[in-house]
């Protein structure tokens, strides 16, 4: 595959780790990264080490040193907590970090996303590394790329089932624009959805797909505040709107109430609709749940995908796929996101446009 230039929208945990993982992959050149404060752009390739060092140096209360969770309110929330309004205003809120502009390669911007769109001709792929607090936030960002004449790859790591339909509604707009959009390309949905699609191949009928994940996030807590907030929205007492308005202190209190271990059942994760649109099973036959432990780095449970079905010769069985407990969430989200990005670039260069899910594509490596 020829060299691929890519941009990352969002420099929270997912965005920064994507940049880092890309350094270990052939043929990928990160050329732009932005958050609500500004944009770093270099078409010869960003200096990822400098950018990571500068942005991670922004953490007021670093992880792991005293075993406590930090108090910095704006780590992983860049671009998305206000639905992008701050991205346009460029106004820095009280108590916020400088974000990407702490890097010598970055500069403040009134509208960082637009700057990326304006340089879209030189960007093969865009990774939307943004927690999607408002359901239509990622679709609205996609609209901006369509309107700005972008023709290339877009990959997101969104979670919620209902967003897939919003992207599907835009399928013909993506096709007309020449955009290949891969939705739900993180771990779940994403990697684990794809694993379910492979595990289903033994069967002619799939009865159930059960995804059960374990994440230990002590030292990764600061980096993944956005993800933790998204997860809290899945607890029965909360929803996307209430979780979005929680202060960091309130989030700390919820975590403390659960002794640092939060269990999630029946999460609205798009693995269900993505497996249905790939023809594997009905959405209602898919469950997603898991355990998040923010007091330990070890996974509290082994991440497992169980696919139960019937074979052509009448046997019923369950195929399972497990992730090793030693692999981190960062590895299992960002590796696949880059893998799907690579495949999407090949599809885009071959003239295949529209919306794709992780059960329909085999990620590149
Ligand atoms: C995600 O980011 O894809 C979802 C998160 C769970 C990740 C599972 C990783 C499993 C592993 O590393 O073993 C969570 C729902 N936010």
C-alpha cells in the first residue's frame, strides 16, 4: 500500500494513542491533529514524540504517582463536550489545559476542524477520535467534511447503536462525495464485532452473540476520562445527557460509590446493528457488557466474545474469542482503528464509497 497520510480529530486518550500506535505501522504518516484549541499540521509528517510529550505534559495531576485519580477536567473531552461549539469559538474555558497548542507544531485556531477540511486534498484518512456525547455529533462532523468537498476515508470509534442509522442516512452523500466511512471501528464495536463475524462462520444460524469486556484503567484513567464518562452514561441511573453534565467531582463520587469497579449490562453498543447489517444475526440477539476497574491496571475479567449457533449438520455450539489479559484497552481500540483505516484507504482508492461496519471489512495490519 502506498503511503497514507492521516489526520486525527481529538487529542484525548484515543487520539494520542492512535498517533503513537501509527509509529509502529508501515506506510502511515500522521499529518494533522486537532482539538478544540488548535491544530498541528505538517505534511512531511508530524513529530509525534514531541506532540505527545507536549500534550501529556499538560496533565496537572498525572496518573499513577500517588495512586489517586487526577482532577484535570479536560483531558479527553476536546472538541466534543460542547458539540464542537468551542472548536469554533476558540474560547478557552476556566481551568482548561492548553491541549494540542502546547505542542511547538500547533497553533491556536478559531475552527480547527475546518482547517483540516480545507487541507483535505492532502489527507487520505481522518480518524474521529471523539467520544460522541451528543448522538449526532459525529454525523454532524461528517456533514462538514461532505460540505467541504472532502473525498477520502473517515473512521470513527463511536459506541452507540442509534448513530449507525444516522450515518446510513448519509450513505448516498458519502458516495457522491467519494468518502469511505467506517463506523464503530474501536474495540466494541469494532474489533470484537469483527471477531464475532469470524466466529459466526461455523454456523448457518446464529442464536446469540455475547460480548463481555474487562478494562483496568488505573494508570490510563487520566487519558480516558471521556471514555469513562461515556461508560457512566450506560449505568441505569444515567443517560447521555445527565452523564454529559456531570462535573469531574461527581464522576469521582460515582466511581467511589462503586469502590472503583463499575459493571455494565445491556449496553447500547452498536455491535448489535453492525452485526445485523452484515447479515449475521438480529440486533436483539446481541448483548454487550463489561467491567471497568479504575483502581487497577489488570483487567477485572477476560474480554470474551461468545457466538452461539447451529451448524449446517445440526450441531449447536459456542465459538469463543478471547483477548489476552495482558493486552490493554489502548492496544485493542487503536490497533483495530488503524487496521480498519488501512483497509478503508484501499477500498477508497479502488473507488468504493459509502458506509461500512467492522463486520464487513477485514482490518489491515
Ligand atoms: C471501546 O472503547 O471500544 C469500548 C470500551 C471497552 C473496550 C474493550 C477493550 C477490551 C480489552 O482491552 O480487553 C468501553 C466500553 N468504553
